[in-house]
């Protein structure tokens, strides 16, 4: 089984990237976890229709092989413009879009529950509108205190349990899309197979009025998702 992942942050050392690593540790043993790291190279989308730019070839290839996606995000006020553009490009890939029918674990984290909640409020309808099957969880990451152990796992037991639950829901919940069929159950204390972790970075026109309505004017950086 293959799970794709990317973090909605332009800083490689951000807690959102570290949260993605922690999420990978909660996958079933033997899962191939492929992380895309090209968000900082996503160009703005200024016209439609237009071909997917080369900077997104890695993401297209990763999602084409994926059985599910883990997307980690910061609080709503910190979402980069490139995230909205990446989702927009993926929704318009010829053949139905890369997100249609794809189960997505949307993991938002901020210094307060309200920050994390608003990221969910903004992103959940956008992902659903383009056909993703979304399950989300809001986590509180207290600034200035240790959050991860040496291996990259979350230290707080309750936070780790909530993260594990939303990831496990990808394969234990109803497979309504038919795209994700993960039969394996997570083994207690199981880790992601180090040989199965890869990094890539850098391959229809939707009703964008409906997507705008679902978004409710939610902004990414200085640009609105369209």
C-alpha cells in the first residue's frame, strides 16, 4: 500500500513538516510512505485552462500511485498561497483530477484549538468539493515545549492517539470511493518501513464557483483558492 504526504509549509524545519514525519510513524508496518516536498516551487495559477507546470510533476506522480494522502497544515492564518494553487492544479489534471476519490487525512495543528479548527473549516470543504474523502483532526502544539522524540514521534500520548485515530480511519472507515483498500491493521508499536519512505519534489475543469462557495472566502497567504 502507498500513502502520499505533504506539509502545508514552506519551511523544511517547521513543526508541520515534523508532524508529517510523526504521522508516518502511525502507519501500518510495511506501508510505503512517499513525501512530496515541492510546495515552495508551486507557481501561481493565473489563467485557466492551462497545463500542469513541471514543478508539480512530482506531486502528480505521487498522487497517481497513492491509496491515500496525509496533509498536515498549520493554523489558518499561516497557510501559504502555494497550497491553494497546488490543490487547484491537482483538481484540474486531465482525466478527473488527482484528488477525486482519494481518502485524505487532514491534520491541522496550532498553538490553540481555535487556530487548528479554522484550518479545518477552510480546507475540509475545498478538498471535499474536488472529490476527496476527508477525515480531519485538530491538534494543539504548544510553542516552546518539546513535542517530538528523537525518532520523530509525538511525545504527548493523547495528541499521538488522536493523530493515530484519524490516520487509521483512512483504512478502517467506509471505502466509499473505492480508491483506498487498505486491509492491514496497524501493529502496536509498528513503525513505517524505512525502505518504504521516499521523498519526491521536485502529472477537467471543475465548477470553481462551487469551490469558491465551499471555501467561503478562505485565503491562502495573499491569494484566494479559485
